[in-house]
């Protein structure tokens, strides 16, 4: 019985540590664009708010940006920060708009433990809004796959 209690104690400590790590993410840092929750709700659509402020994920294949092929840039839907060039967009066959590179200084990353294992969360460097995740299974030259939620982005043709 004592061994079981000890195991459960260690398990609870591990869960708490994961929770602390999840809380020390992008939202805890200061960003140039800071609004109250009520202001974000006014500024964003329900879907944008869900993704950008609550770290949600859109249904795969649901974003019109998935099939966007024009020249231009993809910006943060919350603050207009320019994030990705259309020159780095590719079809990752995942159901989300994907890019193999990001524009300099446009994003930040943090460790996301919400699935129970660590993933690299991508957030806007200007407002801290959740954009998606980056993985190491993308094409050359970077080998990165920035897998983004289309509702977190706005496309601006050039």
C-alpha cells in the first residue's frame, strides 16, 4: 500500500510539473500588443479567439488558406504581424496550411505539454497568439514544418 501511495505521489508531482511547464508558455511573457480578454473577444471572430487566445485547433481541411497559391504574405489575424511568405508555403498533406520557413523575428516558440508529450508551440512574436506547432519533418532546406491554423492567419496578396 505504501508503494502505491508513493507512486501516486510521484505521479501527481509529474502532472503538476507538466502543468507548470504548460503555464510558463507564450501567454506568460510580455508582448508589444496586449489587450484584455474582452478586447480580444471584440477584435477577433469566435474561431480566431478560440485558436489565438485559447490555443484551439481548427478542423483539418477546413481553412480556405490551405489552397491559397497566390504570391503574398500570411499575417497574424490578431495584430497584422507579417509571419510567412507564400514562397515558403507547401502542401504538407496534413490538412493545415504549412510553411518550411518563417520570416525573421515574426514568431516565438514555447513547449506545449497539452497532449501529454512535449511539442513546440508557435506563437506570434507581437501578441503571443497561438498559431500552431512546428515539427522537424518538413522539406529542405530547413527540414521544418510550420503547421499553422488558417483561422489564426490572414493572407495579403502582393
